């Protein structure tokens, strides 16, 4: 199904339609230095595994 959606988007782009693609994983914005530094510190502490699919409990609580 995802390939079908992608093919449709490609066709529509050829027709001049514009889309913001959130699936690319390659944004055109620079990552803020604070985030880069925090990620580097987390990696130095060994935090290199995927998070739970439900997300980090502390982050979910902070956002709620």
C-alpha cells in the first residue's frame, strides 16, 4: 500500500502538486546545536538502543 501511495504522489508532483514529505528522514533544516550536543552526551552514556514503541515514560509524562 505504501508503494501505491508513493507512486500516486510522484504522479501528482509531475502534475505540479507540492507535498511536504514527513517520511523522508532527511529534513532540510539544520539540527539545533542543543539537540546535537544532548544526543552526543546520551550516546557517550551508552543510550544507543531503540526506545519502546510506546515512547519513553518520562517524556510522555512531561508532555501530558
